[in-house]
C-alpha cells in the first residue's frame, strides 16, 4: 500500500532525490513555504487576558492580590515602554487588501499598495497614510490622518481617503470630516467628497453606497476625473500607465473596473472614451 | 493562585499564543475570531492550570481552542490569505511576471482553503509552523499515522491544481 507515500516523501524531501521525484508538487510546496501569517500582538492580548481573568475571579487573598498588582504593574511598565517607543506600520501590495484594527478600536481597511504608520500606543490617534484606505473611527478625541497633500481630522465617523500621485480625495460616509490642505480647508458631511486635484479643492456629492467602493470585486466611481481612476487602476494592478500623447484633461469617468482581470479593467475604463492601449514590458501605454 | 503557576502560564502563553492563533485561523479563516478564541483559550487554561498535568499543556490548550471554535458553531466556506515573504528583489521582474506569480499564489490559497478542515490544519501546522508529524500528533492528540494520512490527502489535492495552472 502506498497510501502515505507523498506524506513520507515530504517529511524527508530535503534530500535532492526526493525533489526530483515530485517536481510539480515541489514547486507548489516551495511557494507555500514562503507563506506567512501576520502575528497577533501578544502583549496586548496578554493584558486583555489578565484583565478579564481578574474580573472573573474575585475574592483572592489580599496579600496575593498585592503581588498580582505589583506583577501587573511591572508588566504594564514594560508594556508601556514597548508601546510608546515603537512605531507600527502595515502595508499591502498589488491586488491585496487588509483590515487593520487600531488600538483605539477604530478599523482601517487598506486598498492595494497602501501603507499606514502610527505609534504603537496610538494615544495621539494620529497616523500617516500613503495610498487609499477606508476608516471607521471609534468616537473619542480627535483622530487625524496625515497624507502628502493634506490632513484629515475627525472625531468619530467613517470616511474614505485616496491619496496617490498628486491627488487627495476624501469622501465622508457618516459624521463630519475636516480636510485641510496647505492652503485650504473644508468640512464634509455624509455623501460629500472633496477632491484636491492640481491644488484646487472641489466639493461634490456622491452616492453613499459608492464610498467604500473598492472592497468588493470592483471599484466604482461617479464623475471622477479620469486621471484619478487611472491612478487607482495602476496602483491596483501594479502597472505604470503612460498617457503618451493622449489628453486626459477634463475627462470624467462614471462606472467601475474589475479587480481580477487587467485587460477587462482597462477596457471598462478606456473604451467609453475611445482610447486604445497596449501592454508592454514597461507597463501600459495609451493611444488615441 | 501562586506566582509559580503564573510563571508556568506565562511560559506556555509565550510558547503557544501565536501557534494557537494560527491553528484557529487555519480552521476558520477569520483573524478576528481567531484572536478572540485564542484569548478565551488562555483564560480557561489559566483558570484551570492547577489541574493540568505537567507535559500535557500543549494537548490541553489545543483541545480547548478546538472546542471553543466548535461551540462558536460557524461552519462556512473559509478563504485563507497569506503574506508572502519575498524571495528576492522583485523589482527586477516584469509586471507580467509579477502578475503570474500573484495568480499562482491565489490559486494555491484557494486550493488550501478548499482542503477539508482536518487536512488543512495538519498541512499548515507542518508547512507554516514547521512542526514534525510527531509533534502535530502530540498537540492534536491523534496518532502519527492519522497525521500522515491527512498530509497524504492534502498533498494529493494540491497536486491537482497543477492541471489548472
């Protein structure tokens, strides 16, 4: 019987002979062996466990309580050191999204090729964003998002930020959002969107269901400058897009592109404008 | 509760918290749920630590985690996602190559997600946690033969994705 042959093979596949025997499987295993899973924050979890456990078990001897408290505060001091002096960051690559739970219980969903940086303690509720992300902010003190072209400040709301290339586009889903660029500042209400394109801050309205528009299998846009849509597409698939001689100014796109197929996505965006394209080794080149 | 038991708890917590988190993630494909269950698992372990035999901690902790997940009672299709540690400077590759790599990775992820829960947990404990079959058998309190059997089935299933590549 050979019903565990592959299992046995894998267990000792470190010798070269084994690898020759199963070349196909070896390739798959090699790829899997590079997979990793983001670890959880052990110390934060440990504090939660200590806290929960103590509330579950009242009535310990007083002296032991003191020892426990001393131990806990030592751990806290140690944890605080770790917390205050370490920066934390998360990033995604092409065609990848990630959900980050911040220490204040706010949730950030990162679109592809996006990164955020913040202090591990997150007491200041401040983070730096590159790329595109959707924020669901827990009510509390001022929460601010810094980007290359401006800062967004809120108290407790949800909103989307697109900060790529020279654009800063902020869309408010619930609550109020204050957007400040170097020269201008505006307050957005639900369904309003501010676009900072070429140093001009324009406020428009969008359907609320389109705001977290990229978390499904497509990205939706309504009346968005085509250059912004192409920037989103290029960052999603990781291809550079070269406009060549095609004039994209003043073109606005309403519609969506798919996340799984670059050819289909390009057709969805470019066909309505009758723009052709070719894919070469450097990326995508547009043609009239 | 003596500080000796607290020390014992901390030792096993440090050793097993990430593996337990991953173990639940392999089973349910949900990071948030996996973290919650890891938390409850260690609270229970701490409360019961005096009744746990020395040397039997791993099997005990894995059993609680498994039971908590069963109690939680969700049985839906899972979709696991992995980070990829980069093997070389990828900037030199063409976009086409990167796209193909990405597609391959997604195919493998899908194939892993489609394995049965028992095959998947054993397979990933072996490949990602780097545990030997004997160590997996100890933690899950099953025979080494059973581990090999599950590995065999998992590998046969993975081999099939080649046809679709």
